[in-house]
């Protein structure tokens, strides 16, 4: 299990990623264009990467960095 600091950082990163995904959804819903919304797709992908990275950092087994 990760240290308490790593867990806090990971959960903060995951929460920020979820916020970015929410912003991408709002942006996609409020932008009226007939084309593919590449900005929303890129934002949502970045948010998903942040969520996954944060959860892995918070909950990966055997990841104690205490020196």
C-alpha cells in the first residue's frame, strides 16, 4: 500500500482529473458546432489519464517510498 502522502497526492490527482472530465462534458454540451469536438475529446482523455494515474499512485501495492 502507498504511504499516506502518496495516497493523498493520488486521490487529489484523481479528483482533478474528474473535474477536467466534467469540464470537457460541459464544454461539449454548450458548444454548438456540427464538427467533431476535438477539444472536448482531448480534455476528457487527459482527465481520464489523470484519474487512472492518481488511482494507481494511491492504491498500488508495495509502493512505499519511505526511505
